[in-house]
C-alpha cells in the first residue's frame, strides 16, 4: 500500500502538480520581491487563532488535494490552526482563496522530532484537510521529488513565504519570493558554515549574506524546477542563524523532502 502511495506522489505530475497556470517570475533578482499573484499556487499560509483573530505563523505546501506539508516546529498542540489556500495578500479578501480549520487529530508531526535537538532533523509535519480541495488557477499541487534526490551545489531554487522582510522586521503582506541557490552538504557542513548543525537529511540554500528565509517563512517550500519544467518542493524551511536572517556562511536550512518520501507515504496511507 505504501509503495503505491509513493508511486502516486511521484506520478502526480500527470495530474498537473508543479505546473502553475500563472508562471512564476524566475529572473535572477537579488533579494526578496513580491511574487506574481498565484504563481506559486501550492503555497499556503498556516494561521493560528490569536484571541479573536487569525495570525499567520508559518508557510506550507499543498502536496495532495487534502494534504499540506509543513515543518514540525510550526505545530503546537495547544493552538487552534487553519490553513489558507489561494492567497497572495494576507490582509485582503481574494477571489479563489479558501480557509480550512484544522482539528488536532489531523496534525501529524514526525515522531522523531525533538524541538530541543533541532539539528537532529525530522522537522516535518503533515496536515490533513477535512475535505479535498477543488484545484484552480489559485490552488494547485506542488510536486514531491523522487526519493533521495540531492541537488547539485548552486542549483537555482526559490524560497517563498510571508516571513519577516528582514531580521526583527514586519511580516510581508504580499507573498515574497527570492532566488536561493543550493549549498551542497560538503560546503554547508564546513566548520565555518553550519558545521555539525546540519545533516544529510537537510538542504541548505543561500548563505551569501544577502538573501535568506526569515521568521514566518518556516514550513514553506524551497521550490526547484526539474528538467521537464515542473516545480518540485525540495525543502521545508526549518531554521536560520541566531545571528540574523541573512548571516554570511549561514544559509537557510531546510528539511530535505526527498529524505522523507516513505514517511509521507505512510502517514497518508494510514490516515
């Protein structure tokens, strides 16, 4: 059963995953910029109930019509969550946007995740939606890369999210994107980079001191284009340096999705 689910994930491109109707801007712009609205249609906003209002806390990716993938550190059992799909501007009402409240039993955090030992990895969680989403121009699926796929050094990818615009700054209103080339494990694990703080189940990107993910981008995708033109979610934004969101030689660290294909398939198959 699990192998069949893996096959379904890998063949999802046949149903249109990773092929947005509105193509993203892929110019080599340095620094974060407003994304073209709905050009990353698998991007979701994970929000929690704060008094009487909903507040953005993390990003996520729609990887099946009723499953969202995010980071384990984004999930707290004492909070009430909802997933908002089809968004560009968090402050406005937008046609095509859908909000889905999440029940606690539909939150699945990796069983080996330990918030005290972030460097061990396992920063991945799945959220099951109460009903399948109707896909549209604004809401589409992101592709999952093949198991154990490892991207080459300097491979061009894009981080997307509504995270802080700079260290300790405000979160973005409009969805942001930034070009973030991959930093291979051999480089990222050097002692003057992340050293023992990274594992092979992670992927690093950025680290040029200019572009990085920031608080609020957590859980969101590292989007990388495959040879056939489809976009794959290769990373889940996990952590940045305590020195700030764009510290040199401290690239943003992502959970490497291709290290967790079996876990993703098992959770989906069993739930």
